[in-house]
């Protein structure tokens, strides 16, 4: 089972799309093990997006990310990173396929609603930026056997 960080960005909050987006992840079968609303400080935004420092979009990204509250959450599931990123769609809303979160709700290439970790290493780092260990709740959902094929005893 893999964990990933998801951020519902200021435009998702301002446009009141939180429930619709979170529902997609829940309906897919992901387990939410951490969830909170925060206002990202400039320092935290610079730390989180530090890999992009020096690129032309970095300063606008920092301003956008800090402009309003966001929802940060940790999802857990088999191949959570890859599947969540497929569900999110292309980074640019104008190029995202219909049926994806960005494809259904985003047009802007800058205001793209959502962030998701892009690798297990990034997920671990990003989760650590936004959550303390005690902020995450590990539990066994009752429907796990119906989300995954567990007929062999392993999650398939």
C-alpha cells in the first residue's frame, strides 16, 4: 500500500469543488488517512515547490499557492501515486482529458486545482512537510476486500 500527498489548491477551495474532488478519490477506493485545511505560508510554499525555484513560473506559483486556504490530504492505496495522477489529468487544464479532475474542472494552465506527489520519494518528503506522524490515522477500512481482489490473501 502506497501513500500520496494531495493538495486541493486555492482555486478548488474558492470554486467550492472540494466535495466533488474528494468524492472521486473515495469512490475510487482510496483511504483518506490525513486531511486538513491550512493556509500555506510563503516559506512553506517555497519549501514545497523548491525544485522549481529559478523557473519562470516559480514566483507566480508561490503567489497562487499562498493566495487562499488549501486542503492537504494523504491518500493510501495500491499504486496510489500513479492512479491519483491519472485521475488528476494533464498538468495544464486546457490539455487535460475529459473524465479527469483537471479535464472536467480546469481550463487554466496555471490554476490547475490540484497537486499530487509524483514519486514515492516525493510523497514521503511532501507528507512530512504538511503532516506530523500523529496527524495520520492508520485503520482497516471494512470495504478493503471489495476494493482490492484479496481472494489469494494478498492485495491484487
